[in-house]
DNA sequence: CTGAAAGCGCTTACAG
DNA sequence: CTGAAAGCGCTTACAG
């Protein structure tokens, strides 16, 4: 017994440590070991047809003995399905703001949602993050496209034209953007969320002056939020502080910059500052606090997204919750049905929820 | 002009929206469009040989016009390289502890390090997270193995035997474990870190009673830390509180449980509690605070890892910093050299650094 | 420099 | 139920 063990071991370690690495096993090795054809091996491995019990057993045994794992590339080439979904997003390597790099952010949570949904279908997720300073983003995305059955693109990864072009190669789902021709889009109901938020500030709290710290101006989400913000505030007769000094960029640093600019050139602050997203609110709150301005007593602040850290800010952030896990999962599901059935919803809008905490002035 | 635009559009949208989806483009389409052989197309696409300028141009133009993207599976099958590295890790879906799910944890940071290093080599990262309750983990991992050129396995994903077996299929790097036969391992210098930490507590602070809240007992990291902890504390003549009640599980909940068990059955607490990792320390500190026990005045607490949130705890956590980004990057680099050159370091040990903050009793 | 052809490791009609 | 064979879309010796 001892001996058998040793033999098995030295055999193995022999194979493993050979300088000339053993050629990878193929389905042919399994077939000859089991004494059947490669077609039979393939069938029992994939549960196709109804192989005779004896056949099945011999194949299974050979697979187990050899430790055979079929090559994914060959399978993919043969049956036209890689069982891989590509996800491309922007790595936040630009900003170095307090809690910003350190929390699970919007994109991370979405990716987790994609992952979970993908696993249900036997898909794996091919991640490709691109840095802000990376060049040839397009070729990087194309490389991912070539390795996947479909692509999920986070917001603002590519121009509408590029997206349309790419969607000729593989099905594409964009996140939180607007539908591009050829691609599908999954997003949250910005309009309803912003409407509820502004009404809460202007009607419930009765704030008469209000401003919107914008996100990147090329973001459809930002544009939708800005539009509704203005319409609702105007409808309620509030005064809107506006202008280029209110331009943020979705980052905490951007939000802080806006506030710093305001207090430097002394002028009246609005009673409430509505931020394009939570990260911006984070920066705004930090900067306000640094300048000794009380939140929410002097200025109320709100966010958008409800990232995990939002409830831990001081004061806890009033914001609009986007169902991020669900957003990711839905993106995958839409993509999957497009891949498998050939048709998918061109646009899905998920409901959001106003989360009232204390940064708006509520007790 | 207007007309041209429209024509181009309707043409395209025609192709895109056809019920019978257009057959995917192949290298043959490009070749015929460019009037060259597929070999030439392949050569210019891959920068092999020295195609004549005219050839190159015609190919490039055809590629651009058609929007051709080569199929990754076919490339992989043909040249034996997928340019994909698989990463398998455990999703934390078990515990619901305060800051635990909400911060970028150990594994997330490591994965980011892998991603960055992989991009440098044109590799993409195939992520597969497994939940604690997931079954047939092995088959899931094998599926990833089949789709990748190599595998990076986080700690405690598989038994040593399974790892050795798997390493017969693709090169495997394990993280923070001990080297299994056939696989390579990248880890941090637990011994040096724990030695410095315990000496700081026992020698510098002069604490005479001390305990170690263990991590999972099947973790090599935990065993190494426990061993050095005991040796150093004993060498300095400190009294070690020990026993099954000090068994944690690497989670915040586990750390809290240990403390709760201690205060329930009143007994003397040690002067210092050394935790197997930061998450455990997080739970220990929460539980201590909940019971009105002062940190570090009554009990000092330390962690291990230096996760991003560690510096934001109250008091800031004294811990041992593992270079997590570097750990991930090194894991990829080792794997890559094994994939490309055929040989890689069987074991790499990265240096760690004692980070003294306030939870140990320092001002 | 370029093309015809073989081959990568699978899956799946097609016969039997 | 099972096997021989074609084919998936590339890359790369091998001739020319």
C-alpha cells in the first residue's frame, strides 16, 4: 500500500516536473483509455444523446483517472458559445480621495450582480478595467469582445458610434447610459428618483435656494438628472443657483472642488445642494465640513446611488437608491437572452427609491 | 450629405436588426475584400513577417470597413494561448457584519493587482467567485481552468490534493497558502510580521497577558501566524491565554463571537488581543466597545493585513501591512513566466511591514 | 513577400 | 447507441 502510494506519487511528480511539459490531454486520450470514440466521450461529457451505461462509466472513469478537462477554446470554436461575458469598466485610478478608493463603489457592486447572474447560466465574467490614462481603449475592448459572447459596458466607456460598431461584433449591453443603436441598455429611473428628491427638498423642507453639482457632462444619467432637477425646482418656485462653477465630474474630488471654489469667492450658498452622485456628495460634505459649514443646518446635501458608505457619513446621506446588484444581474439576463434566444429588451428601466436620512435636514 | 448619412444608417440598421443575424465576419471575408490570402490578413493583424506596405494597407482598410474582430477562441485554439488568466475566490456572502461587506477587502485589492499586471501582458482576467454555500466548486473551477492559460487560486479554495491535480491541467498559483506539489505559491512573510507585532506588544508595551484570536484552522497563513505568536510571546515570558474559546474564522462575526463568549462567562481578559486578520479585529473591537471595554486602555487589539478601512477604525488599528496589490501582481507575473517561459518560482515570499497606530496603546 | 494547406481540440449531423 | 468525418476560425510551417 505504501508502495502503491509512492509509485503513484513519483509517477505524477515525474509528469509534472518534466522539463518538456507533458502535452495537454485531449479527448483522444480519454477515448483511447476508455476504448470508445471521441464522439462518445463528448456525448457523455455534455449529457447529449443517451449513451449506454457501460459507455458512460468507462468514459467517466477514464476522465477521472486522467484528470481530463476539456479545452474551452476548442469547445467555443466548435459550438459557437464561449460561455463568457465581457465586462469593461473604468478603474478609479485618478482620484485619491479619502473614502473613495476604499469602499465598494458603484461599479464593483454592479459587477458583483453580473457575476452572480452569469454563474446561474454557467457563464464566467471576463473583466477588463481601463484606467483613465489608458490609450487605445477601443482595441482593448475589441480584444475582450473577441473572447466573449457578449459585452457589458459601463457608463461612458465608448462613444455612441463605437458602441453601434461594436454591437456588430457581439451583442452589447450598456449600463446607465442611453440606448445606442444596435446595443441594449439597462438603467435606473433617474427621472422618478430626482423628482422625488427635489420635491422632498423644495416642498417638504421648503428650501427656496438650491443647486445641482453636475456629473460629467457627457453622461446621459447626468443629463437626465440635471433636466429633472431643473424642471422640478422651477415648478416649485425655488431659486436655482447655476453656472459653470457647479460643474463636478462624478468624483469626490470634483465635489470638493466645487465647494472650495464657492467659499473662496464669498457668496451666498444655496440652502440645499443636490449632487449628481454619492461620490460627489462625499466630496461636497468633506469640503463643507472643512470650512465649518453645518450640514444640514446651514446647507442640506443629497446624493444619488446609495453606495454602501452613504449611510455611514456624518450626517448619513439622503440619496436615491439604485438597485445596483439588480442592475448588474439584469444587464446579464438581457444580454443572455439576446445571446441564446436572439432577442432581448432594447431598454430596461429599473425603479429607484428615495432614501431619506439626515443630510437633507430630516431628524 | 444628409442623404449619405441616412443611407449609411439604414444600411447598417438593416444588418443589425435582421431577424437572421448576419453571420459573424471571419478572416476570409477580410481576405476577399482586401484581395489577399487569409495568411496575409493574419500576418498583418499579428505583426508577423514583413508584409508589403500595399498589402498591409489593403488589409487594414478592409478590417476597418468591415469592423472585423478576430475570434479569440479560434486564435487560442490555433496558437495555444488564450491570453486569459482565471481567478477564483470566495465571495463573502455569508456574513452580514457592519463594515465587512462594504469595504474593499483583501481579495478585491489582490484581484485589482492581478488585473493591472495582466493588462501589461495583454491578458484579461476571468473571474469566478464562489459562494460559501455553492456546491461542486471543483467543477466550477475546472470550467474556468478550461477557459484560461493559468489559474490563480485564493486561499482555501481547494484541498492540496485537488490543487496538485488541477496543476496537471494548467499552471496554478495559490495565494497566501503553502505551496502544493505542482502549484506555485505567493504569500507574505507572516513570520516576520507576527514576530515584529508580538515584540512590539510584549517588549515595547510590556503587556504580560496576551491572546491570539485564530483564523480558520485549515489556513496555512493562520497556522504560521499562530506558531510565531506563541513562540515570541513565550520567549518574552508573557502569559498566553489559549483554548478553543479563542477560535475565530477570519470574519468580523467570528471575532465578535469570541469576545462575546469571554464577557459572558466573566473572566480576566488578556491585556492584548492579537487577531488573525483585520476583519477579525474589526469584530473584536466592535464587541469590546459594545461591552464598554476600553481600547487600548483596558485591552489592546491588533490586526493583520492592513485593509483600507483599518486606519479609519476607532482607534485606528495597529496591524501588519501586506502588500496586497503587489501580491496580486506578483501572482500574475509568476504565473505568466510559467506560461510563457515554462518556468516560474515555486514560492515567492513578499515582505510585510508593521504599521503602528493607536489600537496597540501607542499615542 | 505570399499562398495553399495542415492542424489546434472539440461538437454534431450523418450513417450505420 | 456509436463511430467516421466534417467543420468551427484562426496561425504557421512549408513551398514558391
